[in-house]
C-alpha cells in the first residue's frame, strides 16, 4: 500500500512550513510541552479511554479496504485503534517523542499495517485525495488556525472520504475565560477550546455538512497535574481553580470531590463529515 502514496515532501518536516500557520513561539511551545508530556500522556486514563476511541473509529465508518490518516496522532492510540479495521493506517505528528511512543504501541500490539511520519497539521506531507478516513483527536485546542487544519484534512481525503474531529469544547458562557486561563497555566501550548458552534462553522465554511455526538473524558486532578510541566505557581493556581470549581462550577465542566480526590469530566464533541 505504501507505494500508492505520493509524498509532497520526502525530507521530513520543514520548520518554515509549520510557522506559516503557527507562530515560531507557539511551535516551540508545542515541541517543548509534548516532548515532556509524551510518556505520561500516553498512559493517562482519559486519553486511553477505550470506549471513546471506539466511538471515534465507529464514526469514521472504516472499511477493510480503506486507508486512514490520523493527524496530530500523539502516542498513536487512535491510529492503532483504527488499524485493525482498515488496510493501512498512517499517523502524523509534529513531535518526535510522541511518534516514538506511537511506534512502541504499534510494536506492543503487533500491528503491521501502520506507518508514521513527522509532519504538521497545516501542510500535510501527502498529495491530494489519498485517504478514505482522516481523523484528529484532542489536538484542535492547541492550534492557532484550526480552520487551516480542517482544510488540509479535506484536501488529503478522497471524494466520499470521512473526516472526524474530536476535541474538548468550551462552555458557551462567561465561564469559558476561566477555563481557558486555567488550561493555559497548566499547559502553555494550549490556545483555546472552541465552542461547538465555532467548530461546526469551520466545517460548514468549507462546504462540509456535519453530524455530532457527545462524549466524556473523566480523570482525577492529581494525575492531570502529574502530566503537567509548568512552574510551581501555575500548579498551585490550577489546583485552586479546580477546588473552586468543585464548589461553584466556575470552570464550566463537572468537578467534584470523592474523599480527598478531586475528579472532573471534560466534555468532548465528535464531529463527522463526508467529503
């Protein structure tokens, strides 16, 4: 299957291509943060949620003859969940440490139909119309230009191909600013959680009709902080915001105490479109 692919670039990622849609400073934050986060992110309870991964794969309606592409694939969990249901699966990520985690997962699962490339979401290293399924999970809130990423997803999908984007979404009220401020302190590579209508409007502007479903990612605060790489003052700020949210709902997402543990649910929307 690999011979079928015509690569736009064959010498890896060019820094200049990434900064066409991301500022140099933000691209550096992405690289720094996800190099540090790669291993703990790959093991995190909400990230590995088998039911949510299955829901994303099911939404793409993969066929045994299909070729899939997972953009900003991170540690390869979605790519590898898709692989048993398609002929060939590809994963692309900007961060080499994430791809290393992904390759380790592939080996542990014994998957032989998976391929990995370093690349960016704004200039994918593939020619037009190659993929039957194009997915992206938990990446859009790190992008400064999510519309450019959806445009690229559409470009590399064949006519009739399916696009699936899954991400945490913002509350539609004033609590959004509190949530964004907290997440930016926790993870400096964060940009903004989009509202569901904002994400839908990106697809609609490209002539793509969408269907949507809702899912939840539950976790605990201590584990979230353990995979956060920021300064001590920011960690204290994040803890305080979660504690306040458990009492007041100030983050716009469910937060509660279970004994001495603080738990939360991040609401996720799954948008599907046919090219």
